[in-house]
C-alpha cells in the first residue's frame, strides 16, 4: 500500500501534466501566477503578445519556450507522505488557550484528558486541516 502512495502524482505533478496541454500564453499565465502570485506589467504584455500571435492578429515571433514544468518544482517534490507532527498557535478554537500545543508521535497518538481540557478543540483543528487538504 505504501508503494501506491509514492506512485500517485502530487498536485504539482498533476498540474504540470495538465499545463502541458495548454496553449503557450495560457502556460505563461499559469507559470507566472504560480511562481509570483500575480503578473506584473511586462509579464501581462508578454502574455498578450503570445495571445495575439496565437489568434493570428500578430506575426509569430521567435519567443522563449514556455517550459512544461510551470510550477518550477522538481519532479520528485512532495512525493513523500505528508505527516502532521505538531499543532500549535491556535486561536479561537473552542476553549483552547493560545499556548496550547499537541505533538504527534511516530505511531499512534492518544488524546485524553478531563472534560474541558481541549480534546475536542484539537480534534476540530485536525478535521479542518484534513478537509482543507482534500478540497484544495
């Protein structure tokens, strides 16, 4: 079972595969957005020129190839299983004090304690993290 997890493509690898099917101007937008979060004026102008060339409104010019690897991450990035080691710095989760933390062991971690000690708060935090990881 562990072998299957290592052969499953990461989100970055899947994004690179998907991006390889896009037009050059689309790959450029994606690459700039991933690497810099926003496009600046010269990048927008470059993408616009690629777009105009694509639709035939400008003559095609020699332009640097937009790499297939739009994410700029190595192919083996994030191939190791993700492991949650610690939860800390929580604010506004149930009645957990701001300095509360939970460290996970390499095997099974058991959370126990008296009523009101924060067990449910930590459980809610881990559920929220899991849902965020699955949805986006």
